[in-house]
C-alpha cells in the first residue's frame, strides 16, 4: 500500500499529531490509554472519543502505520503532480520513460521526421479500441505522432498520457 497524504493546510491535511495520539491511546502498554477496541459488524474498530480518527478499523490503522513512513505528499501543480506520480511509480517498481527533454539543436536541424513523438497508449481495447483506432489514424496522417500499445515501449516512449480530472462546473 502506498499512502498519498495532503500536507497543505488549505485542504484539510492529514493530521499526524492526531494519528499519533490515536496510536498512543490504543497502546495497551501505556498507562492510562484512553482508546479501546470495539467490535462493530464483526470488525474491530478503534474508539477514541473526540478524535478525528474515532471509529477507524484497527486493520486500517495497522496498514496506515506500516505505510506512513513512506508516504508521498499530494501535489496539485502540474510539474509537482508529474514528480509525485514518478515517485509513486518508482517506489512501487513501475518503470517510466525519462521526463521529456527540450529538443536539441541537432534534432531540430534533422527536421520533422526526427521530431516524431512516440506515445504509449494504455487503454481497455474492448471499451476504447474504436476510439484508439480513430485517434491513431488521425495522428498517423500528420506524420508527427506514433502511437504504440506495446508495454515494452514504456521505457522508450516520449509520453505516457494520464487522464486529467474533468473540470468542475459551477452550479
């Protein structure tokens, strides 16, 4: 499990102090521990009145405690989000192509054929195959983009697109 935690005070950050207080309260070895385990629908739940983490399942508490030392801070800006995703992938053994570098003078002098962009497309063929085929046909006609779905291309593709969240509408 890899945790991504909010640290920005403007966006309800993960409260490490409250989490530490919950753990201390749940430790039976500490005198005066105020927390207790309660079984709710067959699940052991941590009870600590007034805590933001009151009623968290004990298995979740144990999993968070195990993963918290390697947590990654959630990032919102594009360049930060890209770095965060790279850190998450690296920590979980997923190889990504290097970040795209600015074209060199030699590449620019070689012309448009050398500037062809290789894009690894990851999609569910049964649900998005037709869209991928249309996209590939359209982009192939430009001569500037090559799409591939070969997983081996992950290490050499110029781009591995990720879905961006849809913009929120004001209602």
